[in-house]
């Protein structure tokens, strides 16, 4: 599992307004080309599905499997032989706001993905966490 954390002086509400709006990530984050809703409830919740495009990675469809407004969400993508689970958590820590991102691969090809993409994925996640926290600070 890959875990990346960043903190901000922005409030949890400011950070959640960014984290909880994945359809905006294409315009906010350099690690996303686009995130487009492709199914599920009209308002983001469990069952919402998104097409995710990231530089240098295959297009993926992610489905929200846990949604806790103001606190975080989890979404999953399944490709043949590889299942990706990504968690996004916002919390208050010692008067600051923390964003924790977790990424886990499972399935018969998980070892190959870990071997080939773990370093890049960690770097992208660190960039995402730092960018979102900086944007929340400015809000």
C-alpha cells in the first residue's frame, strides 16, 4: 500500500470542497487530465462512477464504494488482473487539516503493477496531496 499525507492551514471544509469534487480534478491537478461522471447517482455518493484519465496511464473507470461527506471517500477500479482501491481522507490534526491518500493494488497482476508503477504513483499522490492542501490554504 502507498500512503501519502500533506497538511494545510486551510479548514477541513475548505479541503473537503476540493477533495470531494473529483470531477474538478482535471482542472485543479496536474496529475489528472480529466475526471468525468459516467454513471450512478446524480450527486456524488456510493455507486457514482467516473472515467479517469491521467497522464501516461490507461483510462480507468472508478466507482465510489464509500462516501463520508466532509471526511473522505474510497473508489475502486477493476481492470483484467488488477484491482485498484484509492482512499481519500480529510481530518483535523493539532489545529491543522490533514489529507491522507492511500492506494492499494490487488489481483493476480498486482505484483507487476507495484513493480512498475509504485514510484511514479507515490510521486503523483504526493503532488496531488500537496496541491490540494495548498489550494485549500488559499481558499
